[in-house]
């Protein structure tokens, strides 16, 4: 029995008596507000967050999740916030238990506090392998052999194999319940384009989560985006909300 | 005879001479980040950034910053004609897949067989972070490490075996320090050049593994300052 994830928000909205969402059609992806689009994220969910170097972070969704208050969350992200900005607020609010990251970052004050207090379970992953594990999941590949980390502490506990005379380690695909991403423009179907280096992890994460939620600068009529220029095709997008970009230093 | 070691800028200046015309290049944090300013006038190279930029240009001028166009250190940069944007996974197809001609990273330790340790000091506080260094080290066609030759306490950073957590094994091709240029070869470390004022014996004294060198080791060519 296939469960259509696209209908999940409708089901939950009816259950939770949220008339604004409940009246949406099955195929409708555009949500009216940030709070509505994150309302049903349950405790314990694993969420991917796009963004790198201050660009392409879904900061409005993160703020919405902070207001919504889901707890015991698992996070997959390149880094772990800058002060209260980006993911910082979720660590400050004690909402996160598990982290998979490449570079938690020197500015991740609240992550560091929680990590030092032993409240965070952390898996450090080389940045390109973080990408590739998500890409594999999105592409239906359960695991793959990689040369990155051979002979280092990253290889600990992983199967090693000699292929054509070179050493490789087995890396597992990485998926999530939700991907929170930021794009530049969407159409009503959910096709996405990004802006400059704000693209970074966002298109990969869109493929690797059961449900992808995107905040965008602007939502256009379906057909308004050049099909040759679309980076993330609509099949990877489940929910869309319009919100102006926010940046933290 | 001058005994001053090279400054970080001079290490960058010497490192820039390793860049061949037309190369695709990734520069890491620290000294490598200074190298872009020293590329010789008759050489054109294309800079890669792991957040999805190829053909990255200089820092954006004050007032002209676009914070959707930043390098891996969060610094607003520019895009040169012919530059391209792509996603982080494609950026690492380029690193891991062996598409970058030269990568230059900072180092904490390099071993005689070219193992690199550059992401974590043992006993340091906090969670640490790997970033893109492991992918870059494994995939670079040529990996150059720039660093001071010795640690702050005077101990060698070029060692027989790394004691710090490793970034990658047998990955370094060339080491450029404040006293020497060295190549990692199957026969061991070869001293290619010394800094002005240094003898091969003096460089050897600052290095743990045995160095191989010829009778006349050239002195680095640097602009007088």
C-alpha cells in the first residue's frame, strides 16, 4: 500500500481541525503561512536543513519550528548555527538531540554548549560524503564505497574493501523525514530555481526526505519558469511557502 | 646571512608559482586563502569553491557584496566571466572525482609518506569539524600543503608518523613552509628549495624524517621586500 505523502498535511489538518489547510486540494502545495507549513512536524522527527556560509538557509522555517516547539529532533546539516541565527535558536531551545554535520562551526555557540553538556549525539561526516549519502538515498542507492576517510577516524566501524587495488570504505545512504530548504523562486507546482551560491545543499536534500518543505522569495504561476533552467523539478517538493530571505552574521 | 623565516604572505607568494596556466584550483583556509593575490600576471587559473562556484573572482568591494555569493569562509566574493554555479554535491564530484588540478590546504602535520592531519588538534575543546578537507585531499590531482615548518613550541610539523587525527593518507605531493619546499616521493621526502638564508642541514634539523637533497639545493625565488 503506497502512502501518498502529499496528502499527509490534509489528513493532519482535518485531524487537528485546521480549516485553512483542510480545505486545500490534494495537489495544492502552497501553504498560507510559515506557522501552517511546519504545524504538524512531530517530536522526534529527523530534518535536513539546507544552507552554507550564511547563504541558502531556510531561516523562516527554522524560526517557525522554534515557535512550534517540536522536540527530540534529529538534524542533518552542514553546520549548526551562528549564535541564535540559522539553527542556533533550535539548539538554544533544547529542541535537538541528534546531529549529522560536516562542520558544526566555531560560531555555533548553543550547539557547543549542548554538545559539551553531553546532550547531543553527534556524527561528523566529510562534507562531500554528506552530500553523496543524501544523493544516494534520493536515488535509491542504499550504500556505496568511497575513498574519503580511509585510514582516518571516519572509517571506524565501516566495512573496508580493496577495489582494483585501492582501499574504500562503505558509506550508508542518508535520508530524513523532512527537508527544510530555501530556494529563490518556485512555481505553484513546486519547480525551483536557486540564486548563486545559495543553492548549495538545498537541491540534494529535496530528493532525500519523505517530505520537502521549501521557503521561497517569490511564487510564480505554473509555467512561468524556464523549463531549461529548473534545478529542482516539482516531484521533489511537497510544500511551498513564500517568505523574504533572512540572513544572520 | 638573513635568518628570518618567510612570512605567511611569502609562503603564499612562493606557493602561487606552483599554479600552471589554465589550472582548476581549490584553496583552503589559512595561508592558502592568501595565494589568489599572488598568481603571476601571465597565468590564469580558475578557482573552485566547495559551496558551488567555479570561476570565483576576488572579494566583493565594500557596498557591492551579495550575500548569496560567498566563498567557503563566508566572505562575499565575485564571479568572473565564464564562472558557474552548481550544487554542493556537484562541487564534490569535482573534488573527489579527481577533476581539480591543484588543491592547496593548510596543515597541522604531514608525515614522511604524505599523510595529512589538518582538522583537529588532539585534546582541543568542542566537537571539531571536518568540512570539505577530506574530500579535497583524497581527490586532488596534486595536493600542496602550506604551513609553518614547526609548531609554536618548536616541534616539527613534518613528522615520521602523524600523531594528530588524520585528514587523509598518502595524499600530499608538495609541502611549502616558511623555510623550504619539499616533495613527497616513493623514496621519501625530497628537499627541493630552501628559504633565503637557510641551509639544507638547518631545514633537516627542523624536520623529523630524513630528507634527501642534492649538493646544491636552490634558494626560493621571492620578490625582495
